[in-house]
C-alpha cells in the first residue's frame, strides 16, 4: 500500500452519541428514583424497573465518559498504511492491527448499527492489548459472539459504514 489513508473522528457524530448517552443516564436515573411511574401490565415490579435504571446509568455512564474523552482526542480515528489498520475510534480500539493478522471481514448488525468485524488469526494477541478490563471483557464477548475481538463501527468516524467497508475491502484485495 503506497498511500496512507486517514479517517478523522467525527465530532458531530460523537456529540450526538454523547447527548443520547446523557439522555439514557437521565432516563435510568428517573427509573431508579421513581420506578412506580413506569409500571405497566407487563412490568409490575418496581425492583425490576429500578434495576433496569441502575443498569442504564452504569452502562451509558461508561459510554458517556468514553465519548466525552473522544470529543477532545487529537488522534486520527482510523489510519490505513503499509503496516495495517490503526484504530483509535472506539473503547475497544487496540491501535495497530497488522495486515498479516487480518484473514477476512464480516458485517454484523446490532440494532440499527452496522459493525465491521476484522477476522484475525491472532485473537489472543489483540485481547491482551486491551486498554482496560472493560475493553478486555467487551473484546472477549465480541470474540465469543462474532468470531473476532476486533470491531470497527463508523459511528464515530467521518465516513459512512458502506464507504468504510468498500475501502477496507479494496485495500485487503490489493494486498492479496
């Protein structure tokens, strides 16, 4: 690969994700403080509603912290060069993913978000490079559910998923 390709983080997308995350933290707080307001014929238990609120606060609270940090991150979101793909776009990013370690791509869809799984012949190498325990557990879960710990979503990058997939597929094909 002759040219270095850089895809910056999208501050607009990150800001929208941050606002959504804050909304879910607020909603989770409301569930926790006033669970009786959310009782329905299907959900009668205040404790189940309260626990859902706590889970929402914890999960989306972690997401909000990560997204807030990313808003001020000066690193390029994704770099492709002769060494591989350097990913700084998500909480499970591990930096450089070497071309020789990538054996294929798969797309998975979680709700309305498409996620690219970079299939690797070295999963443990990348799991070991996780930045923290939460990232390591997320990567292990990805590996168990989708066959790879390495994932890239375009929801924090200045590129659409389809364009990102075409670009990485093209570069991988050129390397064969």
